[in-house]
C-alpha cells in the first residue's frame, strides 16, 4: 500500500493521543491530557496517568475516527507506542492497540516513541508546512533534537525504519524537567516551561551566568553530545536561596531569562555541533521544549550561521500526540516491514 491508512495510539506519558493518517496526510489528531490531575502533585503521577488513559482511550478513538471521516474497517494498520515511557501508561495503550487489531483483523506495529517524534515531521498538509518554517519533504539523514519533560535526546536518523542512532542524551534530568523544577523554585505553576518562557521575556538573559552542563573540554571528550541539567537546577536554587537569605527580592524575570538562556545555549550548541561534525545539513526539533521561544530563536540563528536547515513541526505535533505514531506506522507499512504480531510488551526503558 503506497498511502496506507493508519491509526496511531500514544500513551507513554500523560497525553492520550489518537492520530489517523493516510500516508503523509494528517486526517485526525485527538489529544486528551490528564495534566490537570497531575498539576497539584507537581509532576506526572504514573498510576493516575494510566487510569486516565483507560478512561480516555475509547472516546478519543471515536472522536478521531469521526474527525477523519473514516470507518475503522478501512484501516490498513494500527501503530502503537511500546516505549520508552511510563510502564503502566504504555500498557494501557498497547493493550488497547492489540484488542483493536484483533477485533478488526488488522496488522499491528509497535513503534519507538522517540522515533515517532521524528515521524511528526513527515506529515504534509494544510498549515503544517508553513509553521515548520521550511517547505518540502524531510530529507535524510537528519539530526534530531528531542526535548520534553521525559527525554532529552540527540539522534542521527539515516532511515526512519532501520537506522536511527542515539548520539547522546541527558545523564540526569530532562530539559523539560529542569524547566518544571526551576519554575517551582520561582513559585510558578506546573508544568513550568511555558511560564518560565513567558516571564523570561521581561528579563535579562545576561543578568546571571548559570553553568552550561557538560561543555568543558574535559567533559566534551566523553560527553560531546550528552546533556546535564541537574547542576544548572542546583545552581539556580543556590542563587535564589542566597538572595532570600540576604533579604533581597528575587528578580524572577532575570533568573528565568538567565536560566532559559543556559538551557537554550547548550541544547542548540550541541545539536548544531553534531550536524557539523557529521556533515548533516539538517536539524529537526521535537518535544514540548521545542515550544520554547529562546530555544527556537537560538536554534534558528545558529542553524542559519552554519548553513543548516532547521525544521520545527507545529506545536500540536511537537508535543506528544498520536499522529506522529500513525505517521511512523504508515512509513513501516509503506516500506513493507513485517508487523509486530501480538507478542510484544511495553518497554519503559526502550533505547
Ligand atoms: O512533549 P511534552 O508535551 O510531554 C512529555 O514530557 O513527553 O513536553 C512537556 C514538557 C514539560 O516539561 C513542559 O514544561 C515543557 O515541555 N515545555 C516547555 C515549554 N512548553 C512546554 N519548556 C520550555 N518552554 C516552553 N515554552
Ligand atoms: Zn515525547
């Protein structure tokens, strides 16, 4: 099938995402989030997320099918995230996908969540390419920087189906996690990334020089493409404590802007360095932190200076969603890959 009709199920974290695509055409992208339930805990509670998926899945599938104007019987295949992510949350999606595949007699494809983020950039359609900043189809190889609350990974993608290499990842906190923890420190609501972004707009990014993790020559030798954000978070905490102990008001916009600058600096410097080192003239951003205004701006500047094409999908496809999983599934079907069968499980630490 050249343009397979595929339904994708994403439940690796707090978003219940159902997407439907026909080849590279996006037909539906339904999201139900349990974030409101986690907010008062200051982080995603795995058990709560799993239960929320169980309740949201069937209605979300119904909505997506209605939005796409298809019948479930028309599907060529079903794709589902099997990892990495929260174990219980993944299990709900995998069990639902298996049930649907058996009931409909359709082939089932288990896909890697991170590779799915890259699949988001393959989708073509109204409104999708303008926001992405570049026209035309994604060419390979590409470097991909995937930054969210759960992951911070730099990938070299030579082939979406068969050749994805992990260049580096965070050795402690994910970038989004760092945003969320620093926001909490500054008294901003959870999830904190968007709030830091907003507040930082009025601050001076050069007010405080916060550390850039794993960028010293001695670190670069072993961790050229790896990230570390826990030292940065601690440094912000110490700075705030010191100000408070001295009885000085904390200049929240300056702290937020200086912190955001440190994160954006390391993320974009390492991603662009990877493109240069490997001779790959393409960089793709994905994950919730790709929404960050300064990350986007600095990535744009540095990519342009290095002659690298920067691709950023629209926000609805940057954050976790089912369309990216369906898109990757469609690639698998079109490439003639064998379905996964029903014997696979959920792998929370899938590489
Ligand atoms: O991809 P995503 O929706 O879910 C996963 O974590 O998988 O990413 C959510 C993360 C949160 O940590 C949130 O604070 C962060 O992305 N985020 C941002 C921004 N918008 C969302 N971080 C920085 N700046 C933003 N504008
Ligand atoms: Zn994700």
